C-alpha cells in the first residue's frame, strides 16, 4: 500500500458519471443506485457498480475488492468498507446469483477477537482439499484488523466459513505488528494478505513493515494446521532501507510448473509493477525482480496494486496458457506467455474501469470461462469510489 493518490482518467470519468445523474442515466451504464441499470444476467459486461458507500463514509469509502466463485457458479465479492464508526468496520460479503449482474448483501466478516474491526485488505480463498480440520470447499478469509486510531497493534487474521460464506468464525492470528498501522517508515504495520495452498501447507503472503532493515518487505508464513504459523520468510526485500515492495499476488504457471509473484516496487522503483518467477512459491527471495513493461515501442509500464493470474489459453488446448496482470493505473491488462519473458508482454484493452488493486479471477458463467474483475475504487477522494465489477472473455 502506498499513499500516492491515483487520479487516472478512469477515476475522473467515474466522477463525471456520478455528476451526470439523473438526466443521462440511460446513457450511463453502471449507475445502479440512481437508476436500476444492471447488465443482462449471465452476459459479458463492464463497469457495473454494485455498491455505493454512504455519503458520510470515511477514508476512501470503499477500496480493494476481492472475489470468489462458489460451486453453484454464484459469485462473492468483498472489499475494504469505511462507513462511519461505530459499529466497527467489517469486510462485507455480497453475492450474485446471476453472473455478476445484480448483487445483494449476504454476510460480513466481523472482528470476533480484537474489538478493532476488520479494516484493511480482505482476501477470499476456497480450500481445494480438506485441511486443518476443515473440509474441502471451506472458505478461508484473511484480512487486516487494526483499531480506528491505527495505534496499538495490527493482526493479519484468518477466518473461515463452513457454510459457503453465510457465517464466519475466527481461526487464528497469522502475524502481528505493534503498529501504528500507517505506511510511515519505521511504523510496525502489516498489509495485504494473499492465501495459497502449496505442497500440503497453507501459505499466507503479506507486506511487512516490522523489520527495521526495510521500510517494507514482502514475506510469507506457512502452516500445517491453520493454527500454528512459521516464522516469516522474505519473498522480496531490497537492500535500500527506504524501498517498499508491496502488494503480493501469486499465480501458478501450470504448463511450466513455475510460480510468478507480482508486486509494486515503491521507493526506487516508483511503484512500478515488478515480478519474480521461481520454481516454488516459497523461494521467491532468491529470484530476480523484473520490471513489467510492454514489448512494443510504447514500453508501457504499470503502476501500483498489481494482481496476477495464470489461466489455460482460451484458444489453445495444448496445455499452455497466459499470464494476466492488472495494474492500478490502467484499464488495460498486461498479457504474457507462460515463459514470463520480460520482452513478451503486450497490453489488451478491457474496456473496463481501472481500480486500485483491481482483482482478477477466472470464473465459469453458464459453463463458459470468463474473467471477473473486482473494483473497489481508485484510492483517490472517497466520494469518487464505489464497488464495481466486470465479466469479460479471457483476453488473449
Ligand atoms: C449488510 O446487512 C447487515 C445486516 O442488515 C448490515 O449490518 C450491514 O451494514 C450491511 N452491509 C453493507 C455493506 O451495507
Ligand atoms: C510481444 O509480446 C506478445 C505477447 O507475448 C507476443 O505475441 C509478441 O510476439 C511480442 N512481440 C515482440 C516484438 O517480441
């Protein structure tokens, strides 16, 4: 996480849309509060706003959306939500039964142990196997709990739902920082958990400010039972103390059995999106950090909040696939082949709004593979933010 405001053209566009209400509502897809526009169920669409924060919401109002698909093809979305407190903030879970067209308030992940609220960076993960006393299909949710004052400590928490996200129970504390929970160099903050099953262990990746040798570094912890966590192991840590790699996401390149980690490289790296490729998601520390840029004459880069996925290629059935990376400053996505060649990235237009840490997930809509985009807003002024999604063909 970094505090540079992002005033991309998309954010400005969103503001214009909000100002245009209600006279041009017919022309303006996405205004799902002021009008009742919603895409036709189970179709492809962009820019579908599903939640507007209250006008008196605080901070960024909404931010950082994460999604999940349930076995019946319904979709879940969660985000950082900042209504006026009290009551304590939580991570809302909204659900769609019609391919992302309409959404409803389904449940929420509340802080059950700290009395602080679930404040930052939710993440959802469906357990693919029985693990730690939980059956396959259990939904794990990680998130950052800290007080409204941001003083007094911070936990990365793990919650679980055994009833497909209707109810949630606390599982364990993953990591602790003494706070304050700010991005100031020297503050013992934690951010941005990302969950992965690898080699019989659950791994949680996150951003760590607790090591004085690094303003921020990226680390992971592993567990065999969801209760006891290993010491933190570095994934990305630069020699220059002020450097701030942030916002880990990881994907498995199945065809090569390699792993890719994308991150924003703030500090010396100007928050540009970088990546590492390794033989296992546990050994990224030794891998080279590569700046992501397109291989055409524009040499376009991405800034902040990357999200990486790997997917089987939509047009081939030889086992090869594509690596897709979203960056906060771009509507377009970066697409590369399985070798993650530094000179093998192109950009593909999505036609969908950018967002700070816009999430990507391959989902199945009526049996067809699609790419679900989750937007929580652009990290600028809160009154420009809302939660939105798109469902589109997999770009290639
Ligand atoms: C969802 O509904 C619950 C129960 O009515 C409510 O407390 C909560 O604020 C709602 N969440 C959002 C994000 O509106
Ligand atoms: C650029 O990358 C794309 C996507 O991997 C690839 O199809 C194309 O051949 C590359 N172009 C050059 C000049 O290497």
